[in-house]
């Protein structure tokens, strides 16, 4: 009989502790407003990441464009072609230059 009384006392003490421990590990349900806020925040963060990537692409494109312009500016000019004199040699000439 004593064993049953001890078991009843232990179970009456242990059961509320187990329930409170379970209640502490469960998170409360999120409200619709909180879910909406979380969705909006997620979208804002995603938009900011996309804007950052677009800005990186723009700056790289500008850097490449500037490099090309600088290379063109400081490149040696192409040689001026000499006019061709074929067919304009005077009659009876030995060679045309």
C-alpha cells in the first residue's frame, strides 16, 4: 500500500512537471499579422540582395567599359595605308612604286 501511495505522489508531481516542460518547448502560434510581417520582411531582404547584385553587375560593366575606352585612347593609331598605284603607271615604265 505504501508503494502505491508513493507512486501516486511521485506521479502527481512528475506529471505537471512534464506538461510544463512540454509547454515550454512548444512555440506559440504566429498570428496572421505576424506572418504577413515576416513575409514582407523576407521580400524586403530579397529585394535588397537583388539590388546589391544588380549594383555589382553595373559597377563591373562600367569598369570594363572604362578599361576598353582607356585602351582605345592610349593604343597606337593604325598605320595609314598608302594609296595603291596599280594601273596608274606611265606607259613604258619599268616598275611602279
